[in-house]
C-alpha cells in the first residue's frame, strides 16, 4: 500500500507555476473525487538537478499499487517513466516467486 506520491513533471518549475499549476490543482481535485483520496498535504518544488517540477503528495489512507499508477497517469507523470514503474510492479511478484521456488527446489534436492 502506498501513501506517498512523487511526480516528476518535465516542465521547468517557473513555467509550471505560471501556466500549469492551476491545471494541476484541477487534476488533483478530479483524482481526489475519482479515487476517493484523503490528501494530508501536497507541495511542489524545483528540482535542483534539472530545474523541472517535483510534486509531493501525502495521503492519509494508503492506496493499492494499481491505483497508484492510475493516479500518476491522471496527474501527468511522464508516460515512459510511468510505464517502466508499472512494469517493475508487475514483474516484482513474479521475480520474487521465481527466486523463492528456485531456493525451495535447491533445498529439496540437498
């Protein structure tokens, strides 16, 4: 379950503040209603490395990983980054299961 959401928005911070912050706030309200999110707080800051925008959201009630990825998409996370994150989520269980079974089979043989 996930309570912290980090968005890495590939728009320079100053431009995001001037042009897109109000749009983001509307998207956040939409997601809040759609997923029944209980937001404790959210904040934004300028990335030190790239100068782009980082948005941090803290939820009072955690959400499932599947919903987490939908929220990221809804709020404008970079699609390529989002797809890699989702693929990691889908594979993690299978990889852990594979290693667990492999380890179990090794113990069985010895």
